[in-house]
C-alpha cells in the first residue's frame, strides 16, 4: 500500500469513528433523561465498545438500548456493527 493509499484509509477510518461518536452523542440526551448514560470507549473493526452508566447499568431494558444504538449506527454507517458493553 502506498503512502497516499494509507493516508486515504486512515482518513476514512477517522471519519468513520467521528460518525460513530456523533451517533453516540445524539443518543446520550435520551438516556440522560431517564438517569442513564452511554460513553464510546473504542472502535475495533466492526466492534463498537461502549460503557453504560447510571440507571442503564441495572436496567432490564439495557439490551434494547444497545440494540437501538446498534440500529442507529448501522443506518449512519451503512454497514453492520456489533455493540460491546464494557466496564469502565
């Protein structure tokens, strides 16, 4: 891979991570309204690692919340992703 190709790939990945972060940020106010929160921890390929906090930690609907975030990310990225909840 040439330096130009590597730069283009790096730029594309940077834009992808920025889109992921923007989606996570757009979800946060809805969760905060119910006493919860979500934070982007990292991205590794198709895996998006997030940390749930507040009321989301023990909520029976946390799986639904993660599924909703996943759907929003897939719509924004037009590609499959997997949401992985991780401890802080």
